[in-house]
C-alpha cells in the first residue's frame, strides 16, 4: 500500500499535467482567436471594397437620373411657357 507522501506526489504530478494541458489549451484558443480575427479583418476589407464599388455605381446612376429629370423639368416648363405665351398672344 502506498504511503500518504506517495499518493500526494502522484496527485501533484497529475495536477501539473492538467495545468500544463490547460496552458496549451489557452494558447491554442489564443491562436485560433488570432486566426479568426485575421480572417474577419480580410472579410471586412473585401466587404468594404464591394460596398464602396456599389456606392460609386449607385452615385453614377443617380447622377444620370438626376440629369434626365432636370431635362424633363426644363422641357415641361418650356411647354408651359409656350402655352402661356400662346394664350397671352390671343
């Protein structure tokens, strides 16, 4: 039968092994977290670039639409002015 000192020594050895295992686990989790952060940063950059491109395209199309609407407004106002001039000339 093992003495108290031997049993205590055995338990201390097991505790050291578990402590070392926990340290390795913490380090692995930190490494995983770093890799996930790096991937998320890359994804964020790609998404930012896509949204910026989409915003530029939207702005360009909005400018075209704005010019067309202004041209239509000028045409309508010119038509009203012609109608008013014709009515006043009677």
